[in-house]
């Protein structure tokens, strides 16, 4: 437990930041899962629409430094590749 008032305040702030960051990471995972679900459903138009929306979410979370920009790029690349491979097979 923090002993000084300053340390108690920093502990409160850290808890608030951790909760906020956790909610943002949850939004990221939900956006990725939505694209994956649309791809497995086989509807390419819906998958592209969901991908465009989730790209905005992924980029905004990377801009806030919740995840690294390269990780964001990797997620977008893999989702895009999944959509493209679905179009070729469909």
C-alpha cells in the first residue's frame, strides 16, 4: 500500500488508466473478431464493410499507443489477406 498522499494518488491514477486501456484493448479484439466472423460467414461485401470500420478502430488504438503501430499494421494486413483469399475462392 502506498504511504504518501502522492503515491496514493498515483495508484488511483494507475488504476483508472489500466481500466481505460483494458476497455480499448477489448474494443480492438472485438473489431478483429467482427471481421473474422464476416469472413467465415462468406459474405465478402459485409466483410469489406466491417474491415473498413475496424481499420479505424485499430488505427485509433495504435495512435493512443495501446498497441504498437507495427502490431496494428500486422492485424490489418492479415485481415485484408483473409478477405482477399475469400474473394478468390468465392
